[in-house]
C-alpha cells in the first residue's frame, strides 16, 4: 500500500510538471517544472528499481496508444432550481464549471476541485449524469478529441467568487441562460441537465 501511494505521488508530480511545461512561458517556471518532472520520474524509478538516469529515456521514447482527453463538468443547482455557471476568461461566455481530468484524481474529485477553484463553492458529487463523445454533439470544431463527463453535485455552501480563469460566477434559471461557451457546453446539454433535475430517476446517458 505504501509503495502504491508513493507511486501515485510520483505520477501526480510528473503529470503536474508536464501541465506546467505545456502552459508556462516564463523561463524560470519552465526550469522549475522541468526539475519537478525529473523528481517525479525519479520517484517512479526508485520503485521500479532503476537508476536516476534510466527513467528519462523511457519517457522520451514511450509510444502510448493515443486516447481521447477527458473533460469533466459539474452540474450544480441551488434551492431555486437555478444552474451554476461560470463566465470563462478565455472567451467571455458562460459554461458549467469544469476542465480536463487530472492524473491521480477520480472524476468526482475533479468535479469538486473544479467547482471549488472556479467558483469558491463547495459541492458533493452525487451521480453520473452523462458521458458524451464530443463529436456527437454540436460543439465548434476543436483540436482535441474528447469525451465529456457530466457529474451532478449537491451544493454544500461557500461564497461565489471567480478565479484567475473565470470572470463571473452565477446561478441561472432554465429560461434565462446567458450566452454559452459552446466549445465547453451546448444549449442542448444545458437543457438536458434541467431534464435530470426534473426527473431524478432518469438513467445516465452516453455517446
């Protein structure tokens, strides 16, 4: 169990460092993330019985089977049956809180984390609503092939507060939706979320 926990930490450090290297432009940050990536791989190497210098070539030469990226969205309603949305800094339009799945976190953990980080609210993931292939829905064309997971969450509390990548946080009724960021969520998907609110026994959907 201890070895598995250490391996988990190594994977997380490596994955977070890879994300940092992908999105950072500051040379000092790039250097730090590069060092973190090396540390993560050394941790995994120690468990595999490999010398410090043996892990880098393994990652540089790995050829993994390419799979879809996973986008996780939290579906949160308040007591007035209004849906929680965030206004994205990227395009100024509104979306369900969420983002790409994180290595080492379960889908429900990602949903709760994204809500907390993007809105300042605390939620409890309660049910799977849908797993959709993005190509089957009218999203604008996008570089990444992605699956979208929608997770229904109960609102625990907190004060609405935007984050660095969100401009506003708000709850909206079904007949009062703002302009949606359709790269992230479509009007049809939002309507479906209200269907699940009205029918708690509705079975999870896919594709």
